[in-house]
């Protein structure tokens, strides 16, 4: 499963990152922002087939509730 989003949102959801990496990310993000650059972070998590199928069921339910 992949995720993308604003730095604060992604870092907040990254439970397995050590504080060392988080501080490095924040330092790099500050550097980029001082240069006027926008940032977007990406993350991923390997999930089991069982978890994917449960997600897929919920996704289909959400899609049909919109129609």
C-alpha cells in the first residue's frame, strides 16, 4: 500500500521511523521550504493479502454508496 501527502501528515503516520530519520527529514524539509520549494512525501507498507481483501471490500462499499 502506498501513501502520499504533506510532510506533517506522512511523518505522523510513520510509526516505524526512528527519531534520527524524522529529525533528518524535518531538517531537509526546512531547507527546501527556505528555498521556496514545495514538498510531498511518499510512504509504503507491505500488507497481507487478507488485509488487502478487507480493504477492497470496504472500498467497493464506499464506491457504491456514492452512486
